[in-house]
C-alpha cells in the first residue's frame, strides 16, 4: 500500500491548500492507485523538505512530478497513455506553466497579499498554541517571501504580478477552448495539474485580481467544476470500497 503524506485539507473550497498535494492525490484517484493518506504539518519530514511525498516499498519519494515518474516506472501509472508525442509535449508545457509560474502568483496572492494573509494564517496555523501561533506563521511567511524574491516574482509590483498570472490564465483558456478536457474526452495529467492550481485560485474565499481573472474564463471555471466532481466521485468510490472490505 502506498502511503501519501500531504497537508491536511484545512482551507475551505479546495481539496488541499497545496496545489501539489491536490495534484498528486487527484492523479492517484483518477488512476485508481490504492493508497492511504497521512496528514503532515511539517514539510521538513519529507525527503526533499517539502510536501507531498510518498512511502512505497520502503522508499520515501518526494516531489509530485518525480513521484508520478516513479509510479509510471514501477506500476505503469500513466494518465497520458493514449496521447501522441506532440500531445505529450503540449501536456508537459501546460504542466510547467501552472507549476513553474502560475503557482508563484498563487503563492503571492495568499502569503504576501495583505488582504488574504489573515485568512490563510487562520486556516493553516489557527490550531497552534501560543507562542507557536505567532512564531511559526511569521517564519513561514518570511520563507515564502524569500523564495518569491529569489524566484523573481516578488521583485515586481502587485499589478505586474497579477497581470502575469492573468496572461497565464488567458493562455490556458485559449488552449482548452470548448473541450471538456485539454486532450479529448478523458482527463490527462495536464487536466490534473491545471485543476490543482485553479481550484486553489477559484475555490477558497480569498479575493484577488488573480481570482477575478480566473472567474472571467467560463471554460476554466467549468473545467475546475468538472474535475472537482471527478475528484469527489473517486473519493466516494474509495470510501465504499473500504467499507465493503471491512
């Protein structure tokens, strides 16, 4: 049995406050991979100092992308099966867009934007006792700010940052068009990656220009809703299977 270590679902409106945790769990569900979920609050417990990570056959594997590579190698898990080489390349580029750029704008909107930080702080750290309730969120915010500055996003003005995100969303909307999914009538890894990011932009009750831009693309909203229904259906099916097994 694969053990998935992930953040708790502590932010209302999204299956996980981390788009990468949401991505991996959604991928496992859609692929029908048997797994159990263990909640973590300390990313340093992971082999790469981040969440999610998995335990499989005595091995601890970190990074959602590398985990999926390993699952493909070991178990044949491949949501992109059936895509031709050009489509696989396009899928790869879509994933990199949402995970290597849009994700940074999302992080800025939560951790740095003063309008949203109090809500995020309560959701992620509200259960801590004093003085940890002061020390830990402050330290985490400083770490995120440093990472955003090193990456380059935080060096821009808020208007420029949100404009970058809006342009990414526009590109995704054009690529999706009127299709249910990016590459036909079945979700692929590109759909999973986009969903994990968009559900964290659209779902939580956190207002920002990034969310406004996302809501301005009806096809992206429908895609998020469609993938959310699949995510929930797979979860319910797993609960039924566990009940019957017991």
